[in-house]
């Protein structure tokens, strides 16, 4: 281990049962446990990654999704570098709750109003046959939400899981770079896009 | 592929013990092999389950688990059992190793628990055929290990430094036969500043007896120094909780005279003995001619001291959980049970008869159904009772939780409840009994689940208050490392340690707790006991907020139950006998005479005592909590034993299912909603019967058998 890597705090959010813990475990140890428990309290795992030549320690925080545990979950949002909003493509409700999760995160992570923040949207369980949310619906929501990158994953068969997490880091670095350049430059278009839809409502 | 992993050490018959019903279960121990490997990326310790190993021998790749890309790593197609075993595989770079615990080998086989720098704590590796020492000796060639001065089982790995390695390590001979001797490390670490030198000075290394003092100093001096490999300062994470959770703010100056508290001198800890589980003859001897339990307190003492024989649990738990009153005679219990059966089915019908159409306009119910559905599929699925697809017991779990929603609609379903129910259902093997016992167990912990989470916050802060007196040093350390909120105990408290112990152990622990002995809130003292056992690991590894959280999460299933219970009772006795024990703590432990409890506070207190306890409440025990000596029945005075036979069976079986459903609905409705199965008696009670009911939908015993066999 290099010992020189930058720590990135990643918060995984989404309704109970969409597969947050499974995504984390697939990414960190490439394992999938069909018999795993639902998460109680808060857990996290570290994973060393190299993205575009830079070393990072991703510290991935996984919390219980039920509304009830909100007050014990939200303190962990602070200091996050990346937020992955997850739903299950076979669970419409979990998709409809994305705006709620996003709001909760922005509020408790103490992100300044309108400030761009690297969200990644993950539609998990894409291996399941009974899909309720099409890729188009999800993409459409993302385009209205600062063009957040969208990935359809399956923690079960490992589809796109690595890609989603690694892309999250790239996304964060891109946004950091843009911020450093200050929004006078050509990419000001991007930034204005990002600022507006933060409060945009849910799809339908 | 090109690089052949060099095997520096290999040893088979190394087992991981997993969470199954009992230790005799052949699946309880997963056999595997442990390796020390020289890989291109570095030196690795790995453990692989045997089945997996055999299947993979065709591939020369060792790093299948961690480094294959997504598609190759696909485990879906592999058979389920192997997959289940493979998930226990361990692999880590030895440079990530922070410390390890090695059990005293004279207690049967040795085991090793490896702990990484980020707090990750692996399950214990049990060396059934020896070899732990040999592995560690091999390891010493690559890393620098020293024994903790405070905990002989704990070994600390010094940060990788070739210079140190070159110092004749072999002289230390940590793992030779003289391993009982302390090996001290006098090496000064020149990299660090004055404070560290101070610590490294002979104070810590030689004056073991004064380690408390020096450790306290060290905490004060060294607080900013943890998590060496992370660049970002901990402070960001650290700000957490202290001010963010309403009601969780914990002032370090809470008790008057913080400095005084750090010098608490509790009375010496008495030796505590545990007893044998309550067994059948003894149990029977407690019943009088009417089938009434004669000496309830004595009986509870026995259960507290040794638990209950598993064969008796389904009966004894009914008393502990308020299904039966302690002072009931067998006739009354028959009536009680009958009423409860009726009541259960009435409530079950309430949700069963809600049509899909109705539910469209009943969002709350629909949401709860969804939550329960998901969690039932994720509760104890490795346990035989719930294993396998379409296991009918999952439906029973579901039905009970749905019915509980009708029983306590205000509370509804909250994650964690399925964990509370599962061990109870396994013991009861009967839907109705399990429901009512679950309701009784929930009565004790329902405050954990309420919307404002206040019950949880109160308990976590109570642990803090208790620790301020019981172990001010550890308390100061946790406070200094942003953990004074005891958030890392959240799972322990929410589901009463359910995920921290093996299944058979949690049943034992719960029946002990349900006796309300030796005090109120004994579960908080149990938390103190576990933390005390982890103290050296936390302090000497200098774990910070995240590492503490991770370590505590990871020690689940490797906490020794009986030892913990002995320790907890010892701590309780120390606190009880401590002359200066603050009133607020006496209150938490129920040690105040009732008259002294201010009304408002007694309410807060009572919510943790559980309403199912005997009417002679724990508060009244203040005068004489008799816990020092086990009051085991000598030989179980046989009188009355015969008269009790049948008590446990009366009113059980198919008779109860008859008439009860009819009481609530017509036979047709009952059939149409599928109520014929699973309802009254379980297979075990099917020999009861007799007084048949008088109405409606009878349930075939065949169905009942099917479910519970």
C-alpha cells in the first residue's frame, strides 16, 4: 500500500433493499452474498484505486435505508466527496425516491446551495427480469439533474459495478478541475446547467 | 499468470466458525487452508475455504477473489453452497496488518484474529491442527511484531521499516515455547516527536502495573496521531455526531469533577461463576399441584446464572416473555393461550382481508408490506430454519411481522424487528406462540424503534455515563477519538446483540437478559464488558473514529459469550458496591429504592425494564440484589414434579386451531385466505389436542407438520 493516496469519502444512498451493501461488497471484495443481512446502523469499507494515475483510498459508507434511522445516518454525510444515489430497476418506488435522497444528502452534507456536487446515479439489479424503470426514464432524470452519470449495474453478476465506482472518482476530479478554472471559461455552460436543476422535482 | 505465487507457508485444517444453530452442526466450521504468499504485489496472508480450493486447483491464479475483472469474477453460476463458503475467504497484504490477537493455546486449539490498519477485523481462524505459531514465526521474517504490555493475547505490528527489521528479530523469539514471557521493545522511534519519545520511554514498557496511568497520558498526548495511511485529517469525519444528533451531545464535563472521575477507584472485581442451564427435572420441580410456579425469583436466578436447556426453551420463554403470567396455574394458562390464539387470528385476518384494490389506497400498509417482504428475505438465511428458496418459514416470519403491524400499528415495521423475531420463531416453531413471545420481547425494546430514535440515544448516552465511572481511561480515549457518542454500539443496542453472537448464543444471552437480573439495563453493562475486552486493541492500535467503528462492527461473532457475561456481572457488582456511585447511575441500574425515584425519571427508566417482568419490579431489588452466589437448586427437590407433567402441553395442538378461526370469520373466508396451514400447534405440540373447538375452519395437522418439519 502506497500510504500516499488521497482519502475519498463516498456515501451510498437509496431505499432499503436496492442493494447498497451488495454494490459495496462487489466493488471492494468482488463477492456477492445472496444471504446477506440488511444493514443495521452504519458500515464502511475501504478500497484502494488508481484513476488516471492518481491513487485514492475510497472509503465507502453504507447506511440503513429506512426513514426511521435518518437521524443516525445523516451525520455521516458531512465531508463526503462523492454521493452515489442508488435504486433498483425493478422497484419503481426506489426510483421515485431519488430526489428525496438527493435533497437529504445536500442538506445534511452541508453543500452550499447551487454548488455542483458529484452525484452518480446507479440503477442496480439490472439482471432482474421484472424491470419497472427503463434506462430512458433514468437517463432522463439524470439529464435534469446536472447530467449526473448513470450506470445500470448488477451487484449479483458484477455488471458495471467497478465502472460505476471508478467513474464516480473521474467525475469528481472533472468537477474539481472545472471549479479550479472558475466559471468564466468555456465550460461555464456546463456549470450553469449544474446549478439550475438542483432543486428540480422528481420525474413525474 | 506469468508470475508464480510463491507459497512461503501453508497449513490446512484451519477453520472459520460461522453463525449456525449450534456448534455441533457440521456446517458450523468451514475447513480451509491458510497461506503466506509472495505475490507480485507483495506478501499476502490468505485463507481459503476447502471446497473452493479444490475447485480452483486447476487455475494457478491465487488472486481469483480479489483481482479478477468483473466478468470472470462472476459467482452466480457457481453452486450456492460453495458460494456461501467462498464469501469467508480472506486475503490481505501484510503491510496492511495492524495487529492480531492470538488465543492462549492451552484452551484447546489456538485461534488468530487479524486486524488491519483501517480497523477491518477478520473472523477468527481456528487452527484445529496447530500451526498458528509456525505461521506467525514465518510472518516475523517480514514484519516487526511486539506483544502488548497490557493484553498478552494482543500483538502489535510496527510500521514497516527495514531498519527495524534488520535488528535481530529472532532474538525476540515471540513465538517460541517461552511465548508466555513478555517481550519488551525498547526501540526508540526517532521519527516521532517528543510526545512519542515520552511514551516510548520505559514508563510504558516496564511499569506494566502503572499502565493505566501512562496510557491515560498517552491518550492525552497522542490524540491527533492515528490513521497513518490516510492523508485527509480525521477532523472532518470527527465532527460527526457530537453536534449533529439532537440529544446526543455529550458533555465531557457532564459529571462534576471530570478529573476526579478519571481516578475512580471501584472496589475489586469479584469472581463470578456461571451455572448450568435450567434442565427438565429442575424445571418440573418448580410447579405445584395446580401447575403454578412456586418460587419465581429462585427460578429466575437459575436462568440468569445458566440459561435454559434448549429443549425447555419453548416453554420457559413463554413465561419470560409474558405469554403466560408467572403466577398462573395450568388451567389459567390453557385459557390464556386460547384467548391469545383467537386474538392472533383476529389481527391476522385484518390485514389478510385487505384486497389489492383497497391497498392501492392504503399506502402505509403497502409500504410496510414491501419493507417486511424485503427484510424477511434477508434474515438469518444461513440458518437451517430459514435457508433455501421458498422456505415456508419465511412466510411465517412475514405473517407474524405483518400481524405485528396490526397489533402495534403506531410503531409499524422497523428494520431490526425481523432480527428480534427470528430466534424466537426458531424456538417456538409455532406461529401464534412466536407472535406473542415476539410481542413480549418487543415490549422490552420497542423504544429502540420509535420514530424519534430517542430510546436509542438515551441508551447510548447511558453507556457513556456508566463508562465514565467504570473505566474512565477507556472513556477518555473514546471521547478524544470522537466516539464519546458510542454510536459504534448502535447495532448492539438496537437488536440486543442479535448480530454479534452466534445463533445458539443469542438465545442464551436473551434468556439471561429477560430475567431482569442482576439489575435493570444489564445489556448496557454487557456493552461495557465487551468494550473492556477490546480496550487494548482500540488503545494500542491508536484507533480513531472510523477504525473503532469498523473494528466493533467486525468483531461480531467472535465475542465469547460466557466470558462476557461473567465480566459483565463482575462490573455490575463493582458498580453496585461502589460507595460513591452517582444517583444517576443507580437509577439506570435500578438500584434506587422506589420512593427515591423522581416520577419523571422513573418513567424514562422503566422503559428499558420491560413490562413483562414480574410485578416485584427490579427497582425493588435495591435492598438485596442477590447475585453473588448462585442459588442453584440442590438436586431439584423432586416434589411436585409429576403434577406438572402436561402443563406444558395442555391446550396445545390442533384443538386450538379449531374454533379460533371460526371466532373471527367463517370457515370459507378462512380457507380462502389460506389460513389452514401453520396456525395453531406446531408439530411438537401435536400430541396435545382433545377439547375440540366448536366452529369453522379446522386446520389439517398435515399442513402444520409440513411447515415445521
